[in-house]
C-alpha cells in the first residue's frame, strides 16, 4: 500500500494521493452518480467533476493525528475556505486516530455564531464531514449539488 501511495505521489503529487483517497472512501463515486442524475450531457458531468478534482486540495482537508495541536487553526481554515470559495463548502476527513481531531475541529465550527451547516458521515474507521456556508441552508439537498451548481468554463 505504501509503495502504491509513493508511486501515485511521484506521478501526480499530493492532489493525486488525495483523489485516490476520495475514490477509496466512495466520495468520487457518490459525486459522479449525483452529477449523472442531474445532467443529461456527459460533457456537463465531465466539466463539474473536473472542476472538483482541480480544486481537491482547496475543497478538502485531510486531518492527521499530528494536527491535534492545530484544532483552532484548522477550524479557522475550514471556515475561511467555506466563506471564500464559490462552492461554499469543504469536506473534512479523518481516519483512525485522526477521527477525534476532526470531531474537535467540527465542535469549534459548530460554536460559530454564523451557524455553518454540518453533515457528518462516520463509521468505525473514518469520519467524513461536509461543512457548508450558512447561506446555503435552503438551497442544498445534497453536498454534490454545490458542485453541480458551479459554473464551468
């Protein structure tokens, strides 16, 4: 497994490793099936999926156990990115020992008076959290709707 990660990192850099992790977690499959449902045109699906993949390092935060001392700064980073990205969302991941750190980051975000929308998916090994701007409360039925609504070039 480590050899595969090293190989992907050498060929595609950190974004390639993150995309691989998203595929493994089922996030890309969920996004793709949602886009196919929303758009009849394969070209539109491809544009939206490509836009997400090109922004993967901005739209996702992979939390590690070493981030335990950075909960405050990570929660501020998530809020900043949600507030400044046109998609107005961010996905925060953690697995194993990093799950507790993700929960602490999310706890900080939940206390923000702006009222960020937070959707958590958790199993015994990992946690996937979607953080949305408060302004999207009435507009979104699924996290992938934001990518679908994004204008593509």
